[in-house]
C-alpha cells in the first residue's frame, strides 16, 4: 500500500488548520523513529506511520485527550505492527540468554572503551544513522523488544504482555539487543577510524 | 531522574561491584524492587568504577532516545496529510 501519490500534492504544504492534523502531526518525527526501529526497512516504516495515522483518523472519536495524543498514536502504531505478524513469531521457543551475562557484556564494552580512551564514542559517531544500521543487524525478536522498551517507552511487563512472552524473556532479549547494539556502534566507529583499530573486537 | 521507591529497614548484605554490574540495566530502567534499588544506590555512592559504568550505559540510552529518525520527515508528513485528506 505504498502510495505513489505521495509526491507533490499541491496545496498540502500549508500549516494545516484541521484539528486532527494539528493535534497529531507534530508527533510524526517521534512516530517515525518508533516505526523505523520496529520495521526492518524504511519503506515498511513509512507505510507503518501512514497506516497509524489513517487508523487514528478513523478512530478519532474514541480518542481521549487526557491519555495524550502521542501515547495514543504509539499504541496504534504498535498494534498495527504486532498484529500484522504471526503471534508465534514472538512466542517461539528460542535460546534466550542469561540477562546478567548480557549486562556484563555491556559493561565489557565500557571497560574496552575506557582502556582504549574512547568513552565518548557515542558522541563521536553520527549516532542516528549508526543506530539505524546497527538495528538492521539485530534479529527481529531482539529488535522488537528494544524498540518497544527503549523507543516506545514500555515497561518490561507491558512489553511482555504485548508480545505474549515472559518478562524474563523480555529482559534477556532487551539486554542482548543493547549489548549487541553497543558492540556494533563501537565497530562502526572503529571501521571509520574514529576509535583505535583494536577497539570493540570483531 | 527517577524517584526512589520506598525504602525498607531490613538488614541486607551490601552489594559488591559484580552484583551491581549485573543489574545496571534494571536499575536504569527502574525495574528493581525497593531493596535492590536502595542497595545499588548505596553502592554507587561510594564506588567510582560502578558509577562510571552506569554513566556510560545511561549515556547510550539517552542517545538512543533522542536519535533522529532515519527517514525524510518532511515528505512523509506531506504524504500522510494527503492520505488523511483522501480518507476524510
């Protein structure tokens, strides 16, 4: 449902006097960030954002302002994405890692950064595009948990409920995702010559 | 900064650096119970090494949360606006 008509809609460039647009479109950058972290590729992410807005528009009479438009849009976006997948995609038995071990792995990334003198590595790289690239390298179950918690702002228990998996699995997947992302980011910095060639392992 | 949960008065073994290191993410995510939260807080008060680990981890999460989206926000906004007008 990718719209070719996206290009050039005359007259659509105004500030928008429609109340729905005024209330919701300001959250589009946030929503795109969330969708981009959930979906594997940018085209799917943009379609997801558009579908979110269309569903929100159709359901606008049910919107309760006190809940906040941003949160409401995030919930719709999450539902569109997750309900579009087979449920067993998340519940499938997988070899889940030990959360404590994964956390220690993240500590090891820091210890290497200290030793190599690049503790500010995340400030030295172009973080947004690097994160996007690193996310593409994560397996979907890890990426989705990371996205729900770290971009979508869900608590562990809420993410577990959304995905139909135990909280312990959320923790292990989240911590592994963070550890892998940190390692990828350091590796990108190393490849770009921003940090020493020995940094971050291979 | 997250507000600390209610403390308790029960005596507990102080946490060492390994205990804290294994709970860094839970602590940053405010996912620990009151006892563990307070134990880590106490340890961090006196331990520079663990404080630095936490700062590095927190910095990563902070960067993640403000990272700019990869796509073209402007053109997507126009596309969504056009779709909404079609739908309306």
